[in-house]
């Protein structure tokens, strides 16, 4: 290996370490978002599959942070233990990142099926604070700033709207919670126009795509780091085995 590469190895590994930290930040943010989304709106999901890529992203991020620390602190010639540990973390990362990329890709294709219960939950709305489904609908509309499944006009076809005998949608559809909005459909400018299903679906897809491309990026960085670390370790073989190259065995 050329001496110039050895001279540049430490700053290059440090740069890779900082990149690992950057990817870890994206994965923690995206994974935490998926976990919180399920905690806040789990009533609308078929099962808890969304938690798998979320928690896996958090675990991978921890390994990325540790690997980044080793990449920044690793001595090029002094510590074979740290170089070996760095390579070990890289191998573990490759396995975890490959799993994360696959899980994220699979979840993107499952989002449609995961949210098939949204329409049913909205249809069973009764406006009561004691009903868990109604509270879930109100929370979703407030947090995502949306109204209805596809649009605010969807409420006009629900049994709650028909039996209420008025022209109001839930107050959680109001853009402002002051006394000027009562959910009346004759004042659509005061209501959220976009449906909740589209907003929830788009948010999930966005953050799952963040996870997918973060995993792909981390895999590429891990491969580069493994190649560099392996080349350096090969350039400086373990002292215990150098006796095999001595004249005693020639």
C-alpha cells in the first residue's frame, strides 16, 4: 500500500465517522417518527408492523454512532484491537443495514394495507369523548390538520352526520379552535380541506423512504470503511505471526 494512502487514512476514517453520525441522526429521527406515529395513531393500523422498521432504525443508529466513534478515534498503526473492533462493527452494520433496507422496502408496499381501517374508524365516529375510536379520529385530524378520509365532504355520508340533523363536521376539522368555527360545512374556508388518509400515507412513505435511502447510504459507507480497514490491517500483520516469516522456517 502506498505511504500516501496510509498518511491519509486517519482523516479519511474520521470523515467516514462523521458521515456515520449524520446517517445515524437521520435514522433516529425517522425511526422515532414511525414509533410515535404508531403510539399516537395506532388505532388506524391493522397491526404493529410499523414498529419493526422503526425500532430497527434506532438500533442501527446506535451501531452507527459507535462505529463513527471508532472511525474517528482509531489509530492507524498503534491499536490492532480497535482496528479489529472497527471491522467487527462494520460487519454487524452491513447485516443490520441490509435488514433495515429490506424491511423499509417491504413496509412501503404494505402501507396501503396497513391503513385500510381508516375509513371504517371514521364511519363509526359518534363524537363521544368516552369512545376510543372517536378520540382517535379527533386526535388525527388535529395533529395532521386534515378533515375526513379523503376530504371534509366525506363527513356528510357518515351516520353521525346524518343523525345529528345539522350541517356540522367535528370541531377537530377547524383550522382555528376559537369561537369563530363550529365545523359548519357552509363555511368551508374555516375547515381543513385535505383528507387524513392521504396525509397519513404520505408522511409514512416519506419517513420510510428516509430510512430506506439512509440504509443504502450506510451500506455504501460501511463497504468503503471495511475495505480501507482491511487493507490497513493487511499492511501491518499481527506481530505474533511474524515469526513464520523468519529464517527459522526457511
